[in-house]
C-alpha cells in the first residue's frame, strides 16, 4: 500500500523560505507511471495546486506561484520536496503531497495527511 | 487561471440525490476530459471520488457519478447517506500542464 508523508517545520518567519519534504513508501518514486504533486489549503478555504514533478526532474508550477516555488525530486531517497520563498501570512496553509497518474491530469489518488505550516514572526 | 466555480453549499435528505456543479471555461473543462472530484471530511486529506469526468476509482461507491456538458462538470450523489456529508472539490486540467481546483462545496445531509 502506497503511503506519502509530509515533513518539515510547522512555523516559518515572514520573508523566509518554506521547505517541505514528502517521503514515499510502498512504491518507487522513479516509476514512469506517476507524477508527484504539492497542493495546499489555507485554513477554512479551498484547495490550491502548487505544482508537480516527474521522476526525471521535469516540473510544472501554478503560474501564480511560479516565481517563488521550486519542486525537486530525490529518487535515491524516494522523496520529493517543495521550497516556497519570500513567504507571507497568506502562505499559511495545510500543505499536502500527493501522487498523480502520469496519463491523467488532476487524478491525485494518494494523499499525505497534510502538514500545517504557519507563517508568523 | 481562475479557480473553477462551485456553489458554496448544497443539501439533501437521506435517500435523495444531490448534484454539485463545477463551472470552468473553454480553456479547461470545456476542452479537456480531465475532471476529477474529491471528497474531504473535516481534518482529513481529500479523497479521489471521480476522475476523467466519469470514472470511479476502485472502492468508491457507485452512488457517486460524474458528467460534463460544455464548460460545466457535475457530481451526482444518489441515495444520500449521513457519511456523505463533507466538502467536495472539483479539479480540471487547464492546459500548458496546469491544474486548477474549484472553490469547494459543503454538502449537508439534513
């Protein structure tokens, strides 16, 4: 059974960089069948797709965040990560990592439990 | 790319059917058959209920069905049960390798 698990600091100061890692277990992140994505949800609000990465390192991002976000993948550790720079209070959210069928856009079938990241001094 | 438009809330009584709409544009829902629906209970991660407009993942009840007409996708839940009370989100491919979510709909089972 595939599992994905987010990890990282729960508190980040304004203007700093938010960094989270997603650890995948139960399957290889190097499979050509899947993409791996990050989605966030501000408290009491809806979901927002941040971006996705392929095992080859190919990435694509939400245009509204593209200037501040970097997603990378480490196949040796079966992990992928997100960095979001110059954070503000508006970046406070639960951050989820998820798997997506390679040939099916928007098909996020396995999700982590989510990690709350608060931006505050 | 703007978020897809969903009603803020819908409600229904046990046993009834409810439909949740998701309106996009000709750049997303109107062009691509990559519409998914997610169910989210409070404090939990979203769960994939429908993908590619009409397909159900293994283990999802056949009470859940999806459809699309023009720029609008719909999720129908038949035989409403108390456990269906949750937030529901649509998601669509929007071209140029971008995905966009709807604002979410709160389903209340009366």
